[in-house]
């Protein structure tokens, strides 16, 4: 890639953020990361990194600053985007023509930041309390800029945790028996487009839902005044009474997995009897729908049970979801199972049905059957846009959803299982 000062040859591809540059084959200037230029063009259109400059503080002293704060931030972010997990490759990337062009400024005509410069930037400048707070809010602010260009008709928040293995004696690292490693245990919230709404880095030995308020409530506040439908998905770790109340108070429709107990299994005892006749050649699914109030809940809530009879298995697989959605049981289970891979019609249908429920609740009426049937018929004609979602596969938890997210238990139903927390 060359950077000529005059007119280029016809057919050259020119960049919008720096029209001096043109792309062509040049044997001495080859980069394997040319795809970053597309992301850099998008960054320029939306002004993502430029906006970050208004929130981050440059704590560097002195006047010999080769690269700007935004340039260093771009090098840090785009390096990860290209697959370089740390700054060990910064010395080589500092000479890469695409990296230099992406960073801009002095890096275009000289070199990008070295490994030592990037190390000081990430461990000193970005590590200050003010900048850590700004970085926590930054992804949400970038998402708002994207939504301002293309406003969504609904938002679906998917909360989950994962393991980040550590090596050495980093502060906060701890042994996690489930993941079987020394790690951090970060908490994430993604939306239906695969965009990270917010996250928190936590010690490796905390509960999966530890600190959920500090992560989720700022997101809820960002969407509070927008005219869109709101949905939430979470596994059994987030089956928390206070979380239910928070979502209900903010008009969120949710589907959250519940762990099995004797009371829940008693509610569907008639579904746990083995079907009469020859075993089915395929999986037979049966759904239960009932109200349930745990001892820690302030009111009864709707619970959907899914019972699966698999060929060659004597005991069924059972899963439970607590929800405030008005849809049919099989639809709610499919909605939960689509965590990270939801299809367009699922959320379009949810938007129609839940909009009707929300309006009638505000009017003080009960949702009647004709309303449900009418909106159910509109599902096929819904045309609300929804991008394909990125699959996010987190390490499997015992007693939680399967690795592919489908609603089944890790162990067959057992009526003798003790009540949790009792």
C-alpha cells in the first residue's frame, strides 16, 4: 500500500478517512490484515474512536508524545480485532502498512507504537480510575451511535458469564472448581446483534450472577426513554427474585431458566409418566404451563416446563423457564433456546404479542384470547428488521443449559431432588 501525494492510477481503491492512500499490489509493502481498513472506514463514519477522546483522560506528562491518545486506543482495539490478544506483537505491527494507516496521525509516515509504548498505555493510562469508568460505558455509547443511524424496533439483552484463564499471580485470580482452572470470572451482557452492551471483570471464585446490578442497571437506564420493546434472557444463575422485579418494573419481557425442584416436578408429574406403547423413533416433546411461587418470590409467576422423551432413554429430560411473556409454551422455549442465534420471526412475533400485552396492562384490562390469536396470525407478515446474531458459546455449566444453549437438564428428572436453598 502506497501513500502518493498526487492523482492515482484509474481503478485504485481509495479510503474515505484518508484519501491520500490507495490500495494496490506492491511487493515490499504487503499486509495480511487488509480487512481492518473496512472497520476503520466504519469507525470514521460513526466517529467511534473520535468520541472516545471526549471521555478518556490522557495522563501522560511531557511534550514528547509521538502518538495521540486516540491513536494508541485505535492500535489497542484494532490489534485485538485482528486477533492479536496482547501487545507482544506490537513491534512487528508498528511497521505494518495497514496498522499504520488505521492508527493515522504520525504513524502513517513513521511507525506505530512499540510494545513498550503500548504496555505503558494499557497498564498506566487506561488503568486509572477515571479511564476504567469511561471504558465501562464506552461500548454502550458506541452502540447508541450505531442505533442512532439504524434504530432497532426491539432490544434483547442476554446476560451470561465466562472464564478468562490466568497465568501467574494476577490480582483477583482464583481457582474456579467448575471451569477447573485459575481464572477471572467476567460477566457480560450482549444484545441480539452480538454487540457487547457492558461487562465486568470479577475474581475467579464469585457466583455467576455476582454484581449483576452494576452491569445490568446502567444498560436499562440507557434504554429507558426509547420507544422499543425490551426482552431479557438468562440462564439459571440469574433466577433471582430481585432481578425479576427489576425487569418487570422496567417493562422487560424475560425468559430465565429455573433449576428443578420437587415442587416444580410435582406440577408436571402427569407429564413424567412414560408414554404408553412403542418407544418413539424420534424425540417426543411435551410442554407444561403453570403458575408457581417460590418462598423467596413476592408473587406467583408463569413457568414453562419442557419434557423430552429421547429414544433409548427410560427417564425424560426436563427443563423449566420462568417468564412474563404471553406467548405459547413452545414459542417461549424456542425463544430461550435461540440465545445468541435468534431468528427474525421470533423477535418480530414477540414484539407484536408483547406490545399488545403491554398496552392492555396499561389500560388495566386482562389480555383476552382474541388478541393473542390475532397477533399470532400476524407473525408471518412481520417485517421488522433483525440482523443475524453471532453465536456466543460460553463454557458449559453443570445443571444449566447445554453447550448449544438448548433447554435440557444435565441429568434426568428425579422427584427426590431436594429443594434448592432448603
